[in-house]
């Protein structure tokens, strides 16, 4: 009998982000698909890392991360959310938010247990939960307001639920859940056997004066939540893949054991760079938010004139828009055509849903220089003006 690989991964396509980025290169398109900034974060961060590459340390850092970085992560949590974390007990440094999520799901879900996803959901959660052997259940949010309803969540939670995945601000729809919505989550979680893995990689990228509220800060949640962060998103260094998980020792100890066999550790030079960043370059992150907000506003003003139906965006790198005013195609066909014919790469939203999905929405990444967004808008304006004439 031929070898049978793990069907979870064997049946998966390559991620949509890689697919659309490759098409963007082939067709010379502007890439508003995969979410990465086109300007690197502060030079001082890169200089600290470069010096460390030259002078060391260059051998294995500790399993949970360099003490300087763990201390800086705890100081950040204290400064922004008044959380009291101990660098030796409450933190594991990981290779990006992606590894932080994978280690958390592997550690906290289990075969025979269930994992609840709120859809649209980031694409890594489901496959990793399934690879662990867990059953995936979903709660679907609906446009245009995408509100998270506590009753709908309660209906998806069973005595077997081990993990709830909660992403806020939420990729792809840019929802930042309100205190009221989060209190609903805390009530439901408090009555369950589950813990929450909170994907907060966009914690600072939140607009219009909104406050990011980590679920872990809510009453009764300190022992039930792990929080995932990403330096890539905070400091526009997405290729560095430095992330972390923070939370109560009972959960973090197990996450550290999953991490020890996934990567064990991450580059010490990059860890030192990010320790410096958290201590000295938070102003970059706070200013990035206002630049991103202006980019969001530019798209929100111009896209409707082309025929897109723009939905609200409260945070993250991403704006979503309806395409029914422009086409009867589904979102995937539309994106495939646009990258080839209009020279702009986008992401179809249906890839963030399991089934019964809306197929009329697309995602624009606006973590780009304003000039590039202007050029992308001009390409779209010209393309659809031409089509309307023919
Ligand atoms: N979670 C979400 C919601 C994301 O959008 C991303 C990637 N952009 C990640 C996790 C992964 O973060 P990282 O790049 O640090 O691995
Ligand atoms: N998180 C990024 C996005 O949503 C993609 C990261 C990746 O390609 N793995 O665009």
C-alpha cells in the first residue's frame, strides 16, 4: 500500500496568501493581498539585531526565550493593560504568532475534544486543531456588522470544548470586539470547560480612538486565557517571525512543552532586537496606527466610487468590500481575474470560512505606502471605467 500522509495537510491547498503573492509577481500586480508592510520597521531595531549577529549570542537561547525579551514583553503588558506577568512564569517566546498559535492549540486542545472557531477565521486555526485530532465547531459572524453574539457562542460550546479561538482585531474583517461582546464571551467561557486562545497580533492596530481589550483582563479570565502577540505586526518586521504567548503558568507550562518540540527557540539576535523595540520603539507602533487609519480612509473613500461596497473596519491591516455592484462572479474568480487583468492582487473572503460562506466579499491590505495605494486605486478605476464602456 502506498504511503498515506496526514490527510489534514495532504488535502490542503497552499495558503491563499502565497498563491496570490505568486500571481502578483507573475502578472506584475500591486500586492494588496498578503498582509505585509512595504516599509521596514525602525533602523535601531535592525541595528541591535545586526550587532548581536556579529558579536553574539549566537547559540541556543533558553527554551522560553531570552530573559531580556521576556522582561520586555511583561513590561509591555503592564504598561498597556495593567497585567502583572512574571517573565519566568507567564511567557513563552515563539517563532512568530503562527508558532504561538500552533503551540497553543497543540497544548490546549486534544483528540476527542472540540475547538470552536469564530468565522471568518484565520486560516491556520482549523487545520492545526484537526491535526491534533480535535473536532472543529464554528460560530459564523454575519456582515455588515459582524457582531459576536453570546447566545450563538454558547450554542457552539459543549462539555467537550477545550479551546475557543478568539481573534481581535479580527483578520480579515477588521472587527475589534467591544467590551460588551467580550463580556458575553467571558460569561460563556466561565460556564464551560474551555480556555481561550486569543490571537491579538493586531492589538495596537486599532482605529478611531478605540481601545484594545484583551479578554484576559476581564473578570474571571486570568486563569482561562492565553494571549498571542507578534512583533512582526507591531514593528513592521513580518519576516522576523518573533511572537509570544502569555498567560497563567498552568497553561503556559504546557504551551512551552509543545514549543520545545516545534522550534525549541528562535534567533537570539532577533529576540534582542525585539526586546529593544518593546523598550524603545513603541512610538513607531503608535504612529503606525494613525498612518494605517489614513490608508483605510483613502480606500474607504475611493473604492465605493468604483463600485465596491466598503464595510466598516475597526482595526488590523485589512478592509473588506462587497463586489456585487461590479460582478456576478464569486470572490475567488473575481480576485483571479483582477490580478491578471487589472494588476491588483486581493484576497477572497470565502477562504476564511468552512462552508455556507458569503462569496461576494474581498479583502484589501492597506499596510502599504500611500503612493502604492494611490496607484492601485488608479489601476482599478481605469480597469472598471474601461469595462463599463465596453
Ligand atoms: N494571526 C493573524 C490573525 C494573522 O493575520 C497573522 C499573520 N499575519 C498571524 C496570526 C501570524 O503572525 P506571524 O506573522 O507573527 O506569524
Ligand atoms: N497573516 C497574513 C495575511 O493575512 C499572511 C501571513 C502568511 O502568509 N502566512 O495576509
